[in-house]
């Protein structure tokens, strides 16, 4: 748990609890013992604390938060460190996060290597720094910097930490221990952060709350963080810390933190493919081919270019290629203008791109991703050609959103090398990739698909083959019911409001407007048989034509459209339907519960490995509010019986083929959950 070593008069304490030196009960006990013993050990004059392996510490052991407290608490250990009569120096490399940084704050001096990152990310777990962080950080770095770090949860770099006074000196990582020990020898006496005062700034809290109101809105943790930081100004240290403890205890037991912790572990679980040995080899990937320079192909390519991996992009016409490459460059330049990239980085990325009309140029690519429009015949033709061109061992991927990978793979002589890599739009931004495992996909192809997705900063989730895989399949009943309810009497605003109030970034109809109302519309027919046909025929193709279910101004701000209301009325009359009032309860059941129901079917059919994988799809692919954990977690929280009753209440209206998933019915009766 910890290792100690005496170097003449310097005691070195190494936190050693792989993989992230989490501060579980064993570490806390050993650390407090070591500090206590050092007080009376005449050989020890100064103490250095550092971390073993890649980092200082990833903080408190999050798995303990669901269990009754055991052993000495982290705040008590840190108080003991600060109270030490012998000076204590923290030597930080890699990362010092959460409780890890709080240990460093309890130390009398802090050193960091140049590449280290220091942060208090507790807020992203729905809690606050509960081991003195909200009281010590403002005392060290001032109110403004402390508010920024604690409420955003984002770590700062070592150089920033030096600038704001969080660390005393930067040191070289090479010879970390020796460098820290040499520094420790120059220290005479302890210097306790708790004895400092926070210089008060009357307007700081109001300014901060106003600037961050939108981000904080429905979230408990940032509000508690602000209250605790305020106590560092208003109250003596011990009283401030007592308030921090109280707020921490409330948050950790609350629904939001439970959901956010679920999201943390769900994301990590999704990376593990059941039945795939950890040591499954990965195929080397150094060169990517992308077929199709449209919005998706371009976005997909950018991920690799940004990660320093070369991409050959192919399209049918020079015009399409030019447009696609131009859009990628424009996207990079927009990021540069926002200060997210330097102009050298833009150049470096674009230099890695080889646009070509020559399909044969894909012959030396290790991974080729097809990103053309959704048409099975076209995809089959492309894969048959790829089978002739691609080198042996190359991985052939399709970015299809719905179609069968098995059918696509069947036209090749190497179905084991084929898989789906389903990116979400905009593909250079959205973190989710559904990695679709065909019936014949080889294990090493799947493992490589997962790891290359992580290399480019994505969150991969495995799905098996079905129409729409995980995310889009669940979207179908939601969208169908949204359309149906418009005809029955709901307005687009009402349906969307239920979703945005819930915390989704947009509602079902706003989503259609963003994606394009014309997707899937057959523009060559004159027949107007659906609401979609009518909107498209009226030129209302969504945000891109500034008119869809809503009217849009130049800033893409939506307002309700009287024209749409008329179109809907007209359709209702033609269908012989009578307008009725639709309750929010009905909207929730027919759009959110139906998604949960489809998710349960996806689980039953083994399309998804686990319920939490479905949650990850919705968190990273569709902006499901993280503090609600994902649709399956949410269903468990509100109760599966509630979901089933809601579905039963509106079953007759949900759709002709509608049925309740047997898994859902069973668990609703036996009191079980989807997650376990
Ligand atoms: C806190 O400190 C509260 C205090 O203020 C007050 C207390 C009173 N605990 O992410 P990785 C596991 S709250 C337990 O894949 P990486 C993780 O689940 C904490 N387990 O590695 C995974 O397990 P598995 C504030 C943890 O190199 C394995 O370690 N701290 C913890 O990509 C590897 O993790 C945070 O919020 C933990 N704290 O990234 C930091 N951390 O292999 C949370 C990780 O079984 N952690 N695990 O799937 C991180 O952000 C990243 O793990 C880190 C490493 C950046 C450290």
C-alpha cells in the first residue's frame, strides 16, 4: 500500500496502490502510521511523499463510497500530515487528482514535474473535494483560481500550478525521488496552509455564479462547491472543513452523485469486451483509408489526423473531394481561431492527409473505413472492390448506422477482417464509436477496433449486428412516437420541452431539424404521404434551410412555426384524427420509456454486452444528461414497475407492433434491475 525508505534524515513515503494509487482504507491506515511514527523517529528530519508508477494519486477510492466508512478518514490523515512537526514535501508526477491533490495541499511544500497535472475533479462525480480541498486550495491560490479549478473540475498544468502558487517549484521527472529529497534537505520548518487567510473579494462569488449559471443549472455539486469555498472566506478553518464534510456526506448519498459514479465506471466497463482475452493481439495501424469525403468521412478522418495518423481519403469526383477537404480545413481553422489549436498543428494535421480519386491508393492502408451513404448495394460494391485491393490483414470497416455488417462482409473473402465502426455526427467531436462485431469478425480485429478508437480519444462500445445497433435502434420508437403525437395533438415545442427539461441537449424534433428533415425523403416523388414529405415539399429541410419543425434565425435560434402548425392540422384532418390534449406523462412514456423498452430488448438479444454499455452509448452519442446516468440506469432508479405501468397505460397508442420486453416485465415483477 505504501513503501517507506529513510535516506539519511529524509523519510521517503511512496504511495503504492496500482493502478492509480487510490487512497483506500489500507493506504490511509499505512500513511497515517508512517506520519505518526516519523514524529518520534529521531532519524527523520523531513518527509517526502510521492506516488509509485505513473502518477502521484488518482484520489479517494471511489468504490468505497457505496460502502460504510472504514478505518481512519482521509481528512484525518491529511490533518495529521499538516500538523506534522517535521516538514512534509509532496513530489507530484503524472497526476494528483481529488484526494491525491488534497494530500499534497496538506503537505507543507509541493513540487511538480513539468508534465504533471493537478486537479480536483470531484464535481464530475457529483461530489466536492471532501478532504479539506475546498478550504486549503483558496488559501493557497486565491478565490478566483480555486473557484475555477473546483467548480470546473478541470486539472491545471504544472506551469499553471506554479503560476497560481499551487506548487513551489517544478522539478525534473528523471530522478524524481532524488530531486525531491535534495529539495527537502533545503527545508527548515513546516508551513501550514490552514494558517493562511483567503483574501476576500466581495464580488467574486456573484461574478462566478452569474458567469456559470447555465452550466451549473440543475446540478447539486457545483452549488455545494461554491458554498464550501465561501466558507473558506467566512469561517475559521475547522468550521469550514466541518461544513465541507457535511456537504460531502449529503452529495455522496444523493441521486446525482450515484448516477455520475455509475457513468464513470460504466465508461471503463464498456472498454472490456466479454469473452475477449486481455492479451488478444492488436494489428498494427499506422495508415488509414477513408472512402467518402462527405461530412462523416471528413469528420472521421480528422480524428486520425489530429492523433498524428496519416489518412488517404478517396471520393468519386474531384468536386466532392475538394469540398470535403475544404470543410476539414475550415473546421481546423475554426478551432485555431478559438485558440484550441496552433496554426502549426493545423498544418501538421492537414499535411497527413492524402486526397485522391484513385481507389487503388488504399492498397497500403491498415484500416479502411467506408463512409458513403446508406445503401446496401453501394456498400457491397465497395467492399467487393476493397477485397481485391486491400493488403492481407487490413481491417475493413463500415461506418453504417443501420445496415448489417454480416451482409456487407459476405461479399468479401475475408469476413473475419470486417467490422463496423459507427461514428456519431459530428464525427470529429462526438466521443462515441459503436464497434460492431459481425458474426465472423475475428477477435484481434475487434480488439484493434476498440483500441484504435481509444487512441483517437473516443469512447468505444461493442454492439452486435441488428438494425440500428444500440443507439439508433432505440431512437426509432422515440422518433416514431414523436411524429405520431404531433398528429394526435402535441406541438413540437411540447415534445421537445419534455426532453430539454429532462436535461437532453435537444428534443426529438429539434434533433430532426439538426440532422435534416430530408434524410430518407424521396425527393423524386410528388406524393405527400407523411409529415416528413409535407415539410420537405415545403422546403422545410431543417436548420440548413432555416426552416424545419421550427423557424430559425441567423443564429440558429428556433421559434415555433405557424406554417408547421398548419401542415400538422392539415395532416390530422386528412387522417381523420381528432385533436386531443397530450399530457407530459404520455410524452415521457411514449418517447423515454419506449427507449428503455427497446434497450431491454437489445440486452435480451445480446446486442449489447451490458446495460451500462447502453448507458454509455446515450451519454456519449446523444448527450443524455450525465447526472441521470443513462437510460437503463435511470429506469432502474425510477423503478421498472413505473416504466412498465407507463408503457401499459399508452400501449394501444405506441405502435401496432409494440410489445413490452420480457426482461423488463420480469424485472418489474421480481424487483430486479436492468444494470445487475
Ligand atoms: C475524491 O478524491 C474524494 C475526496 O475529495 C474526498 C474523500 C473523502 N478510485 O481511468 P483508468 C480505476 S473522489 C477507484 O482506466 P487511466 C478505474 O476504474 C476521486 N478506482 O486509467 C480502472 O479500473 P478497471 C477524485 C479508480 O490511466 C483503473 O483504475 N478522483 C479510481 O486512463 C484504471 O483507470 C477522480 O475523479 C479511483 N479514484 O486514467 C479521478 N480512479 O481497470 C478518477 C481510477 O477495473 N480517475 N480507478 O476498469 C481518473 O480520472 C482516471 O482513472 C486517471 C487514470 C486519470 C487517474
